[in-house]
C-alpha cells in the first residue's frame, strides 16, 4: 500500500507544488482545498497517476476538519504525512491600531486554529495506525513564514498566526515524540505565489536593488516542496521540532 500524504490548501501556490512533488515521489496525495470539486479537476490531473483524493473543506470549521479526517480514514486507511499549508493573508493590510476583530478571527481561524485542531485529530489517527503497525514513522510538517518572527504592523494578525504555528510545532513535537511522530516547521521567505502578486514590484526592487536577500531572487513554491520531500523521505529522522528556513538567507542578521 502506498504511503499517504495530506496537504491542506493545495489547490494553488506552495501547497500545489508540494502535492505534485509528493505525488511524483509515489505518495497517494489527499488534496484539501476550498474550491468546488469541478474546479479542482485540473489540479488533480496535474498530480499524475491515480488514487489521489480531493476533499473540499474549510479547515477553520469543525465540519471541514471532520470531513477531512473521515475521507482519509475511509478512502486511504492510513496517513503517513500531514502538511499544514493552508493559510491566508488579511484581505486588506491594516495598521495594528485599526485592525478589525473580523479580520483577526478569519486569519487566526484558517492559519492557526484550523491547523491546530486538524493536527490534533490526525495525530491521534497516526497514533492509532502506528499501534496497528500500518504506518512506520509518520510525520507532520507545518508551513509557517518569516512572519513568525518578523514584525509587519500592517499584517499583525498574520504575524501572530504564524508565530502561533511556530509554537504549535514545538508543542506537538514534544508531545508526539513518544509515538515516533516527528514534527517540523518550514519557514518560507518571499515566495512567488498568488498571495504575493500584489507586492511583487515592491519586493523586486528590495531584492535586486536594496540587497534584502543574500540569495538575490524570489523563492519558488518548488523550493518549499523540495524541503518537504526531503523531510518526508527520512533525511531528518533524528530531528523534531526543527525549523527549516527556506528564505534566501533572510533570517541572517547582517550589518
């Protein structure tokens, strides 16, 4: 039986690149996204092969998470890798002194609450299948952001959600180690995705002209996917709670 990977928010951007890379490495992929199944046909066809599963679900809701867990249980019978990728930016950049409760709740619900409780449910499923000898060493990968530690006062709710995901990684890594489940955090930097299109011109100049990054280019979704595949393949089995900075060197403190 093929190993199974669930990738949330995998209808586009980083999530889609991760799903395609895992499918190319013989995983059965569960694509979780909010688009209607008919609109996801092109996404699913791009994975190649057969047996992949599409789940329409909003992970910020209990119903969406329950649907995801149910589909994995009933259609796959195991879960070897969970990639918590689903995330949104605020609909409008707003000064922290003016940010609305509605925007805060939306961003935190999708970016932190949803992944936290989905991980809780699927970690318990991983423990169950581990005891049954079905899964060897399941893993969880959380896709956070350089915003986990970088202040951006016009996107405060986003920064808080990613900082929370960073701690969530440590907490689950600590709790799940006894069950042989390792948990990792990948912190993307400036990655070319639909989410970053609105600020592309600004960061083009900062990268090329102002030296924002030691590696002078945008990151690509495939850069993140490569890191996920390396983790999934067991290259870091003696690490847990580990942070991988895939950011062109942004995290380096420079004078």
